[in-house]
C-alpha cells in the first residue's frame, strides 16, 4: 500500500527562508555583529529552552501569555525563550564570577512568542541583542544609543529616528497623580498608543486601571507633548510639580542629548518621545525605540532600555544593565517593502560555465585559483547548452560568467561575461582574478 504524501506546510507564524531571503538575513546579522564587536561587545549563547520560572519571573503578564511552555517527560516545567534579555540576566547571575563587571555582550539567536502574526511580526524570529551589565552609569545608556545609531548607519539607512524616553519621567508623573501603585498597568496601556490610539488607551486607563477621566486626560496630554528635546523637557518639568524622581529623569535626558550631540549624532536622528513606555515590566530607566522615517507604520525595528533590577531574580549581587535589540525579521520586512533587498540567490560572484566534462579538472583548477584570491566561484555541474547555463546564472544572480572552450584553452584565455550589462571580453588566465576583483570593487564602491 502506498503511503499518502504528507502535505507540505508550515505552522502559522513560522516560515521557510529561500536563498535570497537567507542571504539578506545573514548580511544583516554580519553587519550587526561587526558593529557590536567594534564597541567591544563579546559573543555569548544560551539554551533555547529555560526553566519556566526563569522566564516568567519578570517578563510580565503579556509575555507570559505568549510563552511556548510545556512539561518534559521528566516532569520539568520548561519554556522556549521569548527574548534574549531575561536569559542573559540568568546567565550573568550564574557566571558573574568568571565574566566580571562591567560585562558587555552581544547575542544573536532565535526566540519564540505565541502572538498573533502580522506584518513584520512572526512567532519565530531572530533578535540581535547587545547589553552592558554590572554598571549603573548613565554613560552606558548614552553609548547604547550610539551603538543603535551606528548600526543603522552601517546598514545603509539615512532616514531613521531613535526615540528616547526615561521611565523616571513617567513614574514621577504617576506619583504626582497618585497612581504610583498602578504604574505597571498604566505603562502597559500607554505602550499601546500606536496600536489602539488615544481613545482606546483612554478607555483602558479608565476601565482597566481605574483612573478618573481627568487623570486619564492628564496622562494622555503628557504623552502628546512634542517638540525639540529642550522644549519637551521644559513642558514636562512644569507638569511634574517638583517631583524628585521625575526631575532626576529630566537631568539624565538632558545629559544624554548633550552628549550624543557632542559625539556627532545628527539632531534629526534622535528625538524625545514621552509617549514611549515599553510594555515589559523590567525596564527602569532610559528606553529606546527606533523607527524608519520612510516606513513608520511597521513599528520599532530596534528597541531596548535600562533594567536595573532584572538580575535580582537570580542573585543578591546588584547587576544593573542596559541594552537594545535589533528586530531582524521586522527590519527585513521593512527593507523588502522599501525595495532595499538584493535579488541574488547565490553567495558566489562567478559561475564557471562547463562546456567539456573531459576538461573538468581545468574548470575546477581555475575556480580554486579564484577562490584562493577571495572570489566566490561556482562550477556548473554538467555540460549543457551555453544558453541554459547562462539562464541559470541570471536566475541565481551571479555577477559574472566565465566561459572557455577548446580554443580558449589553447590560447590560455577565458571569456569573462558581465551578466549585469551583457559585456563580454577576453582575459588571460593570469590576469583573470585581478580583473574580476577590480570590477567587483567598482560595483560595490
């Protein structure tokens, strides 16, 4: 009896990556890794599975609802990590004696959240995190912003805005309004402003938090303050009524904006947005969200902040930290919409066309020489019509085709075809590698 074929499908919120998509993904990862390493951040890794108590201790109610959680055969309660920050807090507490402080790490890995899939948001996705732990210095917060800025510059973006806020401003306002004991619920509601709008948040503040109409209005008026950082801080200061916590936040933000301006960050790339709350419970200080000016509707593509108490779940040693995470898959979705992804489905620049299988050794020899000189090269695996091999090269996105038959071998030359413009010229075997590298350099400059 013939076994029925299994239907080919992927789970909702999960996906396959074809070569062109995977190459774009790997390129972003490589850029993020280079930027993080240039600042001295070291790589780490942690298990995909953690004990559930590790992930639920400080993640917040919303994140707990999204956990992929189950019991193993041995009865252990475990869950897939939903981000890389909480596992890092566990990691730091467990290994602090070996790594010392301050410790700077980057971690690029897959995480899982059982949330509703939507544009740029999946249930399985990759995060590219960097953090500094073991210091409460505000300079680490400022440097976090500099890393985000340099990362997007290296990714080729000119029009992006890093929106900054500080939890002390929000907490100070809540104290003046008598809502300090409901800060978590209020911050979660404010964090939904981009999704459900002012009326939706107002309804949640009144019905869910228990704020009176006037208090909800004051919170929303606060969140709507806009202008230059100096103008916003002046308005906020007048609303805080001398609250010490809020005034501390104002001082720290003034230092941040002064410092990044002196460091050379363009003023139009950094904004103070007091509506940003960041829904996760563990943030305590500076918070960041990064938006692409040409596609703001896709949401923040790099977010983070300071979390002074997160490692307190695992150790009595104070381990304050700050960091951010690049949302790789959301950024890729944005780049695709903006037409910024390449179409190439091969990492090789050159295809060696194979005419005569009896000369396979010569084709392989030239391919090896090119690779030794840093030119990624593929040899077509069988002798087929030139037209079919060139069609294959076009479809895969090679930059050059390298062609040689009996006449070329007799003369010690190759036909080098530029697949971008159709130009073809004859090049001697000894000059071939340098000629290809020169032309590749011209195309990438």
